[in-house]
């Protein structure tokens, strides 16, 4: 008997198998949710999401170059290069309903990927879920950090609160993580937003009530980027509420996804 994971492997191209980790595999998913990590993050962020969301939804966590099983590959530090590579990989995977979820850096990437899909006249996502990410047209609230000396760079990471203190204090681990984090912050901080027509895709934006970097006003400004439905929901927590408020966030995602599944019949 062929199991679900084998069926998923068979239907994916070699490039897609490099870029996408299915959690868990579905033989015939009715909705694919592509999930993009924050700076320095990997697919483990989304562990357990598939089991918590409707059974007809397949979570596909994006594996970026330069980390995890792709650690030996050069990281992409320019948004345009990452977006082009991702759209090339995703194009054969976009049959049926799908959507993007991205947190922080991942939210900006999800937005730019959707714009590129629109430019290429490829199938659009049913919905975008952007989490903990400032609207791209706004001026940054902090200076770029990717070129700081290591001690200052790690001090900035401590302020963000995205990594446990025991990891930040572990020299061997930081030798691995610092280059990944520098690459991701370069990707985010050097990207210049180019104005363009708004998307026709519904946009849901999530934020943390105690996030000093991305206040609600910066999230509300995403409304300019869609002609479809827009809503903003705040969750308890700071910038990484995606972990602390995980159950609440997944409950909201599950309700949205059920709505799409019901509409499709």
C-alpha cells in the first residue's frame, strides 16, 4: 500500500521537494497553506500546525536555502532573487485553493511572492495571512542590524526575544545561527518597497499587543494593499506571539480555512 507521504512525494517536482516540507502529508488536499518563517527560522516553527487545522488542509512549510537540510546552500540575501526562485518552484504546485501565511520577514516574502504571481498572471492565493510584519510602504522603526559587529548583533537579537538566552549564550550554536540571521536581516532590511497596484486577494493581518516593533497602526496600513476584504486581529504577546499565542492563532486560521472549504462545497 502506498501511504500519503509517498503520494505527496510522487506528485512534487524535485525542486518542490527541496523547498517544501509537508506537515502532515494529505493524499488529496483541498487547500494548501504555504508557511514562511521569520528571520532565522525554519520549518520547525510550523510543527503541529497541520494536525491542528482542518483535515482537508495541507501545511507546506517553506525550507529556505542556507538552513536545516539546505545548510550547505548559499542563503539568498536579496528579496528579488528569493521571490523569483520561490515562484519558479511554486508554479506547478498551485492547482486548487491555496494561501500563504508568513510571520515577520515571512510576511513580507509572502506579499512579494503574491505580487510576482500576479505579474506573471498565475493563479492567485485564496487569502494572505500576514503576521507580525509592518506594512512595506512605511519607514523602518529601527536601523539595519545585519552588518553590526557580532556582540552588538547578538545584543539586538536579545532585544527581539526570538531566541532562547541559552542559545544566544552558546558559542557553537551561534556560529551556525549568526550567518543565517545576518542573511535574513539583510534580505529584509535592504529590500526597498516599490509601489504597485493593490492585490485582489483578501488580506488578514495579525499582530502582538505588546510588540514594540510592529504596533497596530503599522499593521493597519496593510489595508492599502488589497481591494478585497481586510481585517486586523491582535493577539496577546510581543513580536513572537506566534509561539506564545499559538493556540489562539491556529484557532483563527482554522476558522478562516473552514470558511474557504465550505464555500468550495
